[in-house]
């Protein structure tokens, strides 16, 4: 599975950083949407 990865460590580092950014932005968006829905329902 890892055969397609380039040998350049810089490219691997950039790809890892991009993946982590996408992952954290997804988590942040999901949490924001959940809190927004709770606020719409009247929440507390």
C-alpha cells in the first residue's frame, strides 16, 4: 500500500500536514455544527 509514496521526505511531511489539517478542520466543523443544533433545539 505504501509503494506509491515518493522517497522525498519533504513531500511526505507536506502530505501528512495537509491530512492532519483536513482532519482537524473536519472535527472542528462537526463540533460547531453539533453545538449549533443544540442551540437551535433550545439546548439548556
